[in-house]
């Protein structure tokens, strides 16, 4: 694909809408919508790289209530012909057709590669990649299992969503302040993962979320690892103008 010189491709992730409570989530949602409005005229495409919601599960005829401002804005983008791409994260992996049918937005459950203007991009949420974290990788296999998802769907939404929100809170408590600082090249598991991938194929840019800490790190072979940060504390995003990829902080321009 070719990126137009007067347009940009935007990348952002980790909104975690719904957390920690409806009131603060609504404030955050309005900021995200304001940002989307600000890029609407020069956006060639928008990539949301996981964890839009702190929890999301699509029952056969029920989805979690709320988030109408964001969903409406995304529908406005696709109605105007601006492509929007969504990757699932570890908090909203249970997407199963609603975004495609209602918003005309493709949803990816695994990392995916793209090429623009001869630049190779490797894009994904980032959860479960790299060394370690075997407990989560095991749990992810269970959560992704179709039969386990069907079993969860048999719960009434009041019980199912309530249970999921409880475990989401526990997950955030366990993480604590681990996402507030750069851990070092030898401990950042996504940097280690990028280096492993580069041993078999070159990519100009690796773009991930999940980490909640904005990172722009130079890799071997003129490759770069970009972590998009989050929209809870950092309000960061990246843009590609056809030549350069840059990490930005919303409101700092």
C-alpha cells in the first residue's frame, strides 16, 4: 500500500474504557473522541492496537452497554471511507463479529504485517509475546478456546460481566507500578521478542501496545520498536507520514 503525502496513518492503543469507574471512563472516552475529531481530515487510516475496553464480550445478541461516543465516531470514520483497523488485547479478546458487522472494521486476533511506501510494519497488541509470563500464556489459551468462550457465554451478562470486571481489577492491582518506567533493554520482553523476529525477517517498525509505557527504541538493522503507551495516563499515539514514524503525546503539540 502507498501512503499519500498529505495524509497520515495513526496508531493508538490501551483505552481500557470502563475502568476504573464509569465517570472517569467517560472523561477519557471524550478525550479520545476529541483526538479522533482532530485527525479526521488528514487520516489515511487508524489502527487501534488492543484493549479499547477494560472488558468486552459479545454475547449472541448482547454487547456491553456504553461507549456510544467512541463507537459512533469510529462508524463516522468508516462511513467516510477512512479505514479503521482494530487488534484485540488481553482485556477485549472476546470480539466475534460486532465490529465487522456494525462498524465495517476488521478485527485481528494475532499480530499482522503491513507495508506502506516500502516500509515493513509488524503490528500487534503485544500480550503473550517474548520470554516468560507462562502463567498468562496458559490462561490466554483457555480464554481463546472456543468451548471455554461458549461456556462463559452461558452465564447471564450480569454475572459474566461482573465476574470479568472483578478479575480485570485484580489484574491491574497485580501489575501495580510496573508500567511506569523503562525496565532496560535486557528486561523489556517486547524488545527481546523484536530481536528474535529480526533474526529471520527484517521489519522497519514494530508497533505494540499492552505495555502502557511509551517507548521508541532503536533495534539492530535500522529497525525500531514503538510502544504506543496508553490513554489512561500518557495519552500517546504514533503517526506515519509516508516517510517517518513518530511518537506523540496528545495535547503536547
